[in-house]
């Protein structure tokens, strides 16, 4: 299972989903769905905007694979 670690990252950086939404110009719903791993597909442009806004250079920092049990 693919897991987006966005909520962990923004918590560690001390920003809110709303602030990230404002920085990236993405809808708050989009950020919330990414943070809560609700999305079944990931828009590459959205992911890139989030990574640029957070200064993430390695995609493995934000996306991880977890084996289903």
C-alpha cells in the first residue's frame, strides 16, 4: 500500500494544512485528502507543488510503501 506521509511532515514543520494550501495554491480539500491518505490517485503536479513548498528533494521522504497484512 502506498502511504503519503504529508501530515507527519507538516506537523514536524509546524505548519497547518491551511497554510500549506495557501503556499501551494492547492484547494484545502486536496491537501486534506493527501494528508489523510484518502486519494486513490496522486496528481504529479500537486505532489510537485507540495514538495517544492516544503523543500523536499527526495520523493521517498513523502511517499512510502507499506506491505498490506
